[in-house]
C-alpha cells in the first residue's frame, strides 16, 4: 500500500485535488473530517476544547463553532498551539485506524489530506508527498470572496502557515492550482500517472529476476549485450558508449509505448537508478538504468515518433546513449554468459 501525504496552504485548492484523486481511484483520508470527529460532542477532545476556550465557541446545536474557534486561534499563536495540542493526537489516532482499515481492504493508494503536514513534522510518515500550491494573492482573494473574510482575517490565516516556498522543495510532487478547473484536472492526472509508475516499480522489484525463458525471445538482435539487471544494451562505435532501448520483455508487460520522459544530456546514474518514465497501453512504469554512467545523447526523435521505440528499440528507437562508468563495462555479458548467470 502506497501512503501519500496531501497538503497545501489554506485556499490552495487542496480539497479539490483530493476529490480528483478519489475519482481516479485513491482512498482519501480527510484530516478535516477526522478533526470534526475528534471534537464531536461527547468526545474527550470536545471536553478539552470547552475547558480551555469556554462556551463562546459552542454553536446552538451543541457542536463546536469551528468558524468562531478558527477566528480566535488564527490571530493568537498561543491559542493555536493549545488547540493543536488537543486535536492533533486525536486526529492521529483516527488516521491510524483508517489506515489499518484501508490496508485490511487491500487498498493500493491511500492519500492522507493533512493541511499542516510540514508544520507538525509529519513529512517522514509517508512514502511521498503531494503539495497543492497557488500564489498568495490568489489565495487571499479566494478567502475573501469564497469565505467572506475580511482582509486582515484572510492574511492572518495565510501568515499562520509556512510559506509555500519553504514547502515546495520538501514535496515529491507540486500541483499548481492557479488556473481553471480543467487545468487542475490535467495536472492531477499527470501526478496520478507518476503515482501509478511508482506503484508498478514497487510491485516488480529488481531483486526478483525473471527467468531466462521470459527474456529469451527470437527477435533479440544478435549484437546486444546483457547486464546483470536483466536488461539489454547495444554497444556503439565507441566501445565505452551503449545505446539503451525498451526491451521486448518490458513491451510484453507494458504493451506498445505511447510516451516517454527522458533525462538531460550530462546526467549521471548508478546502475538501476530510475532515469525516466514510460507510458504504454497497459501501464505506466519507471525506466531503470541498466549500467552506471553518464548520459551523452538523448533521442529527440521519439518525442514525436513513439512507434520507433516499439518497432526498433535498439536501432532508430533507442532512448539514450550512456558512457559507461570506468570499470563497470565488465557487467556486460554475452548471451551465453547471461544464460549461465540465470542457470539457463
């Protein structure tokens, strides 16, 4: 189960992103819902809030008047800390319960929507983090227009959280919500493809090698060399440089390739590091580097001609060329050596 943290400053549009992710298949655990449950009448959280803040923050129906409480704590850091000390432990316990239930159901991607994820130091509790961001001016305008807040109230809420430029470097993915709803949906879908790629990479770790018969098919060109990571490369005219393509085994798993994202020339990788992503008719996956070295060329043609990868992955459809790190060329094996490695 992949556990993702979803966060974003107030009025960034985090809730809209959560709904879009849920529509794509994620299980969303909403911290706002958990926070309401944690201070519902009859709970220990409810009693603690009344004891500290008094009856002025109780609504006519007996529940906590969240708007009144929010106005009070966002202009007073000490009161905000007192509220967090009451609510956060209860919310954390409820989230743990929801995660346990999701794992028992076999849910694959679980997104925990946590507004103050970085502020409370929860960034290390997740496999990856999605940050939703929007310019301060736009968020302030949303707070005034959509929630009817005064300018000073809106600014106090914004100032109570870390600025987004402090959060952006800490996030795995950043979704900028500064356009239309359709633009936001496209950006969320892009992140979802990356999430699926990460899931596929976890589901097929390199430590579980396929059998030789799965790789050994009749149309592998005779001049390809094998690596211990069960990939093929083609040695170029420069013996220290190899061309890397999509193996037919990968195509069998993924189907025809429709899109690839490749690195820049000059980037260096260790063996089996992720160097790009690939989208195919069956799935989205990460691309793993079969050798250690530096990228010396990228095939720009495949941007507009993905069919080249499918029809000639080590000819015109090669993806990148890599200068092998000194001393690692011994990792390249002949077909006979590769068969012996796998016991074939």
